[in-house]
């Protein structure tokens, strides 16, 4: 049964590493647009890059993680509430994400610049509209990590998760006020690396025992 938990975690980790690789690859050639004109230029000339900048890959990763939470509640009914909570965040993220909506709409219909910009700003990573979905997903893992802290054998795993997802949750809130700044991106980078370590340790833990 533990394999049903480790497989989605491993799949998500591969996609997260791909996300990190794309971020480093694109930061010089295709940085995140900062102006309306830059967003429009990217939409018209680099629509696939726009998909990435509007969190299309993060949405896919979120859908992979729901498999993990689904298997978790199948193994232990006490995680059912956590699965529902995560699913709520996934639902909000899915309906507020504008990446695929824009990508498909631009191929089958004409969007005015004003409409296109409106959709882009609604679905941006730092938009208030997208905060609930992202935050609930982070809090879901934070609650899972807190659960691990209660058990002596998984306490360090829990502390690792609380640190990583705590930093990412802080980043998600700060980016709405400070926008893209070195300090905020530093918090995101550290939080991201710690959560990757959390997933790795969790996979290793699942290979040896049940949770």
C-alpha cells in the first residue's frame, strides 16, 4: 500500500525539479513579465512560456498530489478531513488558474488586449484571486507535517515539513504586498528546497514503515 503513496510523491518531485530547472533556464532569457506590455508580448509571441509563468505546471503538480492525499485517506480514515481540505484548495486553484484558459482561447477566438490582460492579472502567481488555492494546499501539508510531529519516530520529518511549508505560506502572503523582491524570492527558494527534502525523507520513511 505504501507504493501507492510513494509513486505520486516521486512523480510530483520530478515535476518540481523540472519546475526549478525551467525557472533557472528562463530567468535570463524569459524572466517573469513586470509590465502589461511585457505580458502581452509574451502572450502573443511566447504562449508556451506564458503557460509556465501562469503556473500551469504548478497546477499539474497539485493534481498529482491529490492522488497522494486520496491514497492517504484510503489507508487511514483519520486523513479524510485533510483530503477534503486539500481538495478544496485544488478546486479553488483550478478554477482561478487562467493559463490553459488563455492558451486555448487565443487559438479559437480573438481576445482584445484588455480582456487578455484581465485574465492574465486574475491568474498571476501574485494575484489575490490565486492566494486561497495555493495557501490551502500549503496548509494541508503543514497540517500533515504537524501530525508527524506528534509521533516520536516521525518528529524530525514533521519539523522539516513545518519549516518548509511555513516558509512557502509566508512567501505566498508576502508576495501580495512586496511583489517580486530578492528577500521574498529567497524565502521561496529556501522553503522550496526544504519541502523537497521533506518529500524525499517522507518517501524514504514510507519505504520502511506505514504512516
